[in-house]
C-alpha cells in the first residue's frame, strides 16, 4: 500500500512548502480537482491541498493563488474540551477576536471498590458535568453572542467531552458547522489554544509518497 500522511501548513508557509516538494520530487504538474490543488510529481509523489474550514478552492492552479485563498477571512470558531478544562475562541484572521480559557477540577480514577468507588464515580461525574456546563456557557457567549455566529467550527480535546458540550440546547446548530481537522490536544491552556487556532487555519495537505 502506498504510504500517505497529512500535514498542516499555515498559509504563510504554503508557497515554500510547494517549493520544497518540487525540490524533493521534481517539478510537479498542478491541477485543481474537487475543490483542491493537486500536485503530481515526476517521481510519483502526490500532494492534495485543501483549504481550511471546508472551503472549496476554484482558483488558478498555483500555490500562490491557493495561499491567497487560504488567507481570506472566514468567521471561524475553535472549541477545545477535556475534563481538565476548556478553551474557546472566534475570529476572522490569525488572532481571535473573542476567547476564553478555563480550568475545572475533575478527579482522576480510583482503585477503591464497593460503595466508595460508586460515591467517587458519582462525584467525578458531577464534576465533569459542571465542567461541561461551564464550557457550554462560554461557548455560547464566545461563538454565538459576543462574536455573532461562526461559519465553521474546529474542535479538539476529548471527543466525548466536546459532544457533551455541543449537546447543550443553546448551542444547537453549531455541531453542523464542525469541520476537519480534529485537534488532539492536551488540557487546554492559552498556548494550546494559540497552536490550535494556527492548525485550524492551516491548509491540510495529504501527501502520497512515491513507490520505492
């Protein structure tokens, strides 16, 4: 099976990335197919570049034109949730216009048994529920109230935790705006959120390496 991998490339580094692809694999043929810029190299390598937030690319087949399209303003949102905290942000460019990072204590698992384990599990579930409610409160404020409404939402952290937050009735409709990539992040902190925003706004390139 031909190996494939996906890389996230910020718009500012996109032209350089395609230059390096050409250096490694030979000058590629560039085509626009199904809303993506596709590069076919002489040695068999292939790269399919997709705009962030499920945007469809229909411009000229050049890396520079794709970069311009990737830099276009989109009303984006980012939501990261784990049991240890949450982060939410919204904006139109590379920096959020509204954001919030918060932590909530949720106890870890215990090795105790019997009734002690059951009480511990109930307490842990209540703490997690409280954390998700807090995350939903701020998601509603950031993504729907202060910012207005986002056009695309990138999520990350723990899938079950994100689903629990988006199940809040106030956030009805946001789940339909979710786009790739899924961001596997640790407990959200400001630095984690900043990197998540950069990844969400990056061009996703699926690279097929040449056969040996």
